[in-house]
């Protein structure tokens, strides 16, 4: 237990150092950065939604540099094939013996942090190539299964505009992402600072803060953090109230939602709450931590019906009303 207390203190200090390092190249977006750190510590994956030019790629690559992790970017396009992501087998000839054998050439998914850029611009067959990697941390090629190096973290981006010619992620794949994070426009002061710093000769440098082994140890720590039955019950009740067939569901849920969140939502609410508490140096989460995790966890897990679309109601409004009704 004393070692866990030391880890919590080190984690809080490391978070502050990471934020200082990132502030040299990323201005603002503190909530998004916190969401990325929480998801990484909870061994989850993130879906980032935002228009072009908001430094999503720079944010993710900079985060990888603060943690001494390998980084790989995959630009998803309509002609991308599954083997372009996972890797492929080639025939290699031994020059001394003349014998030929298959050799597996690893794809870009074999990295600690994988950026799946504009994931909705590639067909479902290629999107599905990430499923096994995200869930099992493995890639199968032929009759061989290759294990991915830990920690393994997938961040997929989507552009909310220009939806023509795109392939929306199915609900089964959306559910694999722990968080749906919205990358919004910067404030006026932040935008002035962005323009000023990016048009000057000064170039910010990032120093590493954590290594792969330390991150794995912190991920294990998150799993050991105790949670009261009351907080677990609160998270489960919140997820169940999104299901229109549940007796506890409010009337607006029955009116607007066709399918609610599954059990994975409750798991991620608790894991996210535990990681957030740990980042602040607290030994256990409370209800407020769960409430703060509700929007990024539930936003992409609610399937709205025609009534909601006709009334212009989105998933964000439903989640906010659920929290207000508590």
C-alpha cells in the first residue's frame, strides 16, 4: 500500500511535468490532454472529433514524445487495405541455401501509440483490421498471432464535416473506444498565442517524462485503486438509465433513444474515474469523477431514434439531461 501511495505522488508530479512539456508546442486543449492521459492509464482507446487544423496530430505525436513511446500515423484513405495496417507476409529467399520461406513484415500498427487519421474515410473491411489489435492487443497473419508491444494505445480522428464518401464506424467498433473527445476551437487569447508562436522562429522542444515500463506500472496501479460500492452503483445506474427498456430510464430517454449504452460503459466510467482520481493524487474516486467521465464515455454509445433527430436533439444533450436529473 505504501508503494501505491508513492506511485500516486509520482503520477501527480508526472502529470504536471507532461502538461508543462506539452504546453511548449500545444496551446490550450487541457481537457482533451487530460482525457488522453486518463484513457492511456486506463488501457483504453480514444476517438477524437474535430475540424482540420486543431493540432490533433501534433498533440498525439507530442504526447508520445513525452513518454518515450514509439509513434505511428496511419492516414486512412478509401484504397487502404487491411494488410497496409497490420502487415503482410512476403516470400524471402535464403541466398546461401536457396530455400524460400514466408516472412512477416510488420505494419504501422506495431507501435505504442497509433494515430488512425480520419478513420471514417476507409471501408469497413479496413476499419475492422483494427478491432483485434484494439481489443486483444494482437494481430493475426496466416496461422500466426503476433503480440503487440505494451503499452498499446489507439487514437482515431474523425472530421465532422465533409461526410460524403465516408464510412461511419459501426456501433460495435465505436464501443471499443473508451472516450469520444471533442477537439473544439481555441479561445481568442489561445488563438492569438497559437498564431504568434507558430509564425516565429522559436521551436519548442519536448523532453521525455515517463518510459514504457513506468506507464505499464501506472496502468497496473489504476486497476488496484479501490472504489466504494456506492460509486460503482452510481456508475452502473447511470449507464442503465440510458436504456429505454429499463424501468429506471427517464421519459426523455424512452422518447429519444433507440439503444442505450452496454455494460462496457459502466466499466469505462469506473476506470476513467479511477484514473482521474489518480492523476490528482487521490487514493479513490467519488461520484463527481464518474459524472465528469459521463460525456466522453456515453456520447458515442447512444443510438438516437427518429424523434430525437426530428427535434434536433443530440447525444450530448441527452447525457447532460441525465446528469441534471440525478
